[in-house]
C-alpha cells in the first residue's frame, strides 16, 4: 500500500495517508479538520545507488568513456 501526500483545501494542513490504491484517494479526509476537500500532492522519492559516488553519474565509468575516445 503506497503512502500519498495530501494538502487540505479547507485548512491548508499537509499530511500523509496510507491508501490501498490510487482510486481510494477520494475517501481521504484531513486528520486536522476532518475536511473532505483534499488535494493529492506530487511526491518525490530517493533511491540508493550501490557502490561509487551517489552524486556522480559517471562514478563507475572508465576514463575512455568519459572522454568519448574508443
């Protein structure tokens, strides 16, 4: 079950809700005011790259690949 991020249109409270599937988001209510006018926010996610420098796209590339020579 995914966790979605929401914001209440009535009180502005941001919150997260665990829902069974994307179609069940219409049943979500604000935990702060109980309002049913909520908007699903676009969420970001993080992933871990095994080995190497996670901030470099070419961390595992050889020198010839980075310079473009064959």
